[in-house]
C-alpha cells in the first residue's frame, strides 16, 4: 500500500524516533532514562482525578459533548485568562475548546490557508506547525530561532516574498525547545508585524505556567485582532493524557476554526472538561509543580556546567536546551549522553530542525526534558557531571 503524497512528505516524528531508540537500549538489558518527551511523570493531582470521576457519574447518560466546549468549561477558561492576563474574552465567540493543543495546531491551517500559502514556523519548533501546514497543502517557511537571534524569530530576516504569501505565523512562548520567554515588547512588534501583513499571529503558550521567575505575558494582551492563543491543561496541571485545551482570540478566526472543528471531532468528553474546570480553580498545585521543575532545572544546568559545557539558562518550559561545545554536533552530544555510565535519552537539535540549511554549525544543542523523578534526575545529573566526555 502506498500512502498519500502528503504523508510521504512528513518525516518520522522526532519523539517516535527517541522512543524507538530507548526501546532498543532496553532490549539490550540497559535501563536508559527517557528525557526525550515533554510528558510529566508526576501524577495528575488527586482533586482533578476525583473531579473527573465525579463527572463520569454526573454524565451517566454520556451524550455527545458540544464540540466548542461546554459553557462551564469556556467560562472557567475565560475567568482564568482574565485573572492571569487581565484580558476579557467573550465565552460565546472568542474561545473554543480543543482536544489538546496538538489537535488545534495541526488542524488550524485547514481553516485558514489554500494550497501554496505559506505558514511561518519557528525552527527548531513543535513539529505539528509544519505537519499541519503540509497536510493543508501549504508551504512551511522555517525561521531559525537561535542563540544569535536571542531564541526569537528575526522578523527582519523574513523575505517580503514570503511575508506576502504567508497566512499564519507560529510563535512558541515560552519557547520549546529553548525555554525563552518572549517579552511584551517582542509580542507587540510581532503582532503588529503580522497585522500589517494580514497574517494570523498564532501564539502557542503551552508552557505559559511552567516558568522559573517572572510569569510570561500572553499575546492576548496585545489585543485580539488577528491573534489566536493556544493553551492546554497538559503541562500546567500534568494532564497530558486528558487531551483538553483551548484556542482564544479574534472572533472571526475562532468562527472559522469552530466550523472546521464541527466537521472533524465531537469535542472533549464531558468528564474531562469537568476535570479541567477543577484544575483551573486551583493555583497551588501549579506552584508546587513549578518548584519541582525549577529544582530540576538548577540541577541539570549545574551538571552540564560541571562537565565543562556552555551554561544554558531556560526561563520557562520543561526543557534544558543544552548547547554543545564548539566542534561537537548535536548528535554526538546526544550519543555521549547515552554512554553506559549515563544512559540519558535526549533529543539532538538535528532531529528537531525543519530546515537544516538555515542553521550554522555553531547552533548545536540537545533537548533534555525535565520529567524524570527527582531520584532519577539526581542520579543522571551526577553521572553527567562526572562522566560526560566529548573527545
Ligand atoms: C510547544 C508545544 N505546543 C503544544 C503542545 C501540545 O500539547 P497538548 O496537545 O498536550 O496540549 C506541546 C506538547 O508537547 C508542545 O511542546
């Protein structure tokens, strides 16, 4: 069976390759620790699980949920956004639920672009930006986010010929993989740049609550015209398996996405939405989780430094984006971390970039996801400090 042209254009999902590699090591009797996926190993807080179980009983006759999210779910998000960012959102017209952000990110281009239109994607970045574009028969344009661009897209580097054909511009803030937070000033200039060119400014804020110092601003603070913000409960409340998120912003664009969604899925299950409502009613579990990630960040940043690598300084997200020493490739660093004395599975930047030709040889990194237990993290950080050799 030969697949479609679209599926042929998509490479192996980077995370799938990491999983396969971990399995191969396990098959050899080794016990690697997986720092590849951004999937928290901590259990979803008990009060959220309980709300979910109660939701099952409340909706004993299950019934299809509304695909745009239940009224109480939308209200809970709207209240949270108002409290967190000081932005008022109309629950009827300016928000829609998603089956997790991945679903909405992948599908959005279907509602907004025509074949041949361009979608600007940060590079390296979350694979569904490019994947969703290709499936909608668009063209991804990968704009590098590098050390030398302060891990933000350099707006002046984007050719006019690309900007004229672009319909969507993805920004990830806080950034995966770099952990960089876009400032309000950057968001202002980015949103304005997009508005001037009639491009939809799509801000993926999946990591907005996993910060180590200052809470990141949201693109919603720049006004809703031409702006969409994507967020979910996955990272904030360790709910990756629940599959619940939302998109909020410009009512005209939300209406288009709602229309698309009505044709694709039938919404997030009732009881999952009830769990999400409970999650948004509490901030203490999020503060606790942040403390855990901050401790791990300090641990790994120091371990790499002790091993003689350049210091990285993530401001937010689940990741340490560790730069390789000069002359060492990202793959060589990832392989050195798989040494039998360390056995840490990470993702090399080579597996994450969309257009390798735009990246200099000095932009070599591995992404280490801080999701392992504290005991595993301490053990592996100790091994990195002691045994990581790059000769
Ligand atoms: C940058 C970024 N955006 C969005 C997501 C999607 O998260 P979810 O689909 O679980 O909401 C992820 C998940 O890892 C991510 O890394």
